[in-house]
C-alpha cells in the first residue's frame, strides 16, 4: 500500500501546511506548475517525488521533469500531465492516446479547480487536485490525499489548506 499526496499549481510556494501532509505520505505527485526547483528539491528530500512540468515552468524544470509521467504503482497504471482536460473534454494533445490506451488513473492540473470524476467510457478515474499555491484565481488552496493498494484507489480525501484573501 502507498499513501499519496497529490499537488498541482504550487507556483513556487510551499508552506508548513503542505509539508505536514507530505510528511505523512509515502509519495508526493505534482501535476505541474511547480514554479521553482527549490519546491521540488525540498519535497524530494522528504519523499519519493513524481512530477510533470506545467506551462509556467521554466527550462530548468522542463529538463528535470517530463510533460507526461506514465508509470505503474502497485497494480495501478497512472498518467500525470499538466494540461489534460477531464472526461468528455480531454485536451486535443492527449485525446487520441488516452482513448487508445487509457490508464486507470489520469491526473492533470492547470485549471486550479479541484475535480475528481470517473470516466465510464474509458473506465478511468480522473483527478485534478486544484491549486496548492497562492498564485491564481482560486479562493481555496487544495490538494488530494489517497491510498493505492494493489489495484484499488481508496481513502480519497480533499484537503482544503486555507481560504485565500
């Protein structure tokens, strides 16, 4: 079993609220717009870190992290990308590939809108953790926490960090 913390859109910001949850996890996944390598490196010092770059990330981050991160953990296939859309509205860049070879768990960021949806047509779970950083139009900083045990995704929790002013 693996305990996962899922972040996106930190935009170079990390604080003790986020770190508290990271310390309780086995792995931390980041769906892009990391913002700075200092954020990524700080998380990597604490936990296994899997990430993708986002549209605001610079060339340094883009050389360190891929556009798409596809892997299997336990028995669950995962695809993380920053701009991916969501069920019935997948981004044109991934639409054909996700239809031909859907993962069990598809994760994207970018929108700053927390969303968890099951795609019945492709038989996959889509997650967008919203935005954990302080930059953007979102009013509440959010992230997700869940567990993967064999081929099951369980104990999904929405974590609201704080109302933004």
